[in-house]
């Protein structure tokens, strides 16, 4: 019989990461016109880094980085890509 705990942990980590990233991207879009607002994103959107340890438990909030003004086209593109990532899990 196969132990599916590592697989479930890996999927949980991926879904948690994607959910938290989507919240940040939505916040960026909502605050695009706010003076002085800097866009936020997670530090490591790389699938391989998130999934590197299949036995690790789902972690809390990822490391958030700030970086420059919000460009709506880039935020919408990132949000769409993140939605596809989430759906693929």
C-alpha cells in the first residue's frame, strides 16, 4: 500500500502558496491608484522550490517582498497565471 501523506502535504503546500499569492495580487490590483502603494508578491513563486520537500508540512505565510509601483497589466497576467497554477493542482 502506498503512503499518500507526502503527496497530500505537497499539494497542500502548493495550494496554500497559490492562495496566499492570489490574495497579494488582488490587493495590488485594488490598491493600484493608492498613492505610495508598493506592489507585493511572494518571494518564491517557483514550483520546484515550493515542492522541494514532499514531507514538509504546509507552512504559514510565505515571505512577502515589496517592489515598485503597480502595473495593472502585469498584475492581471500574474493573477491569471496563478489561477491556472491553482487549478492544475
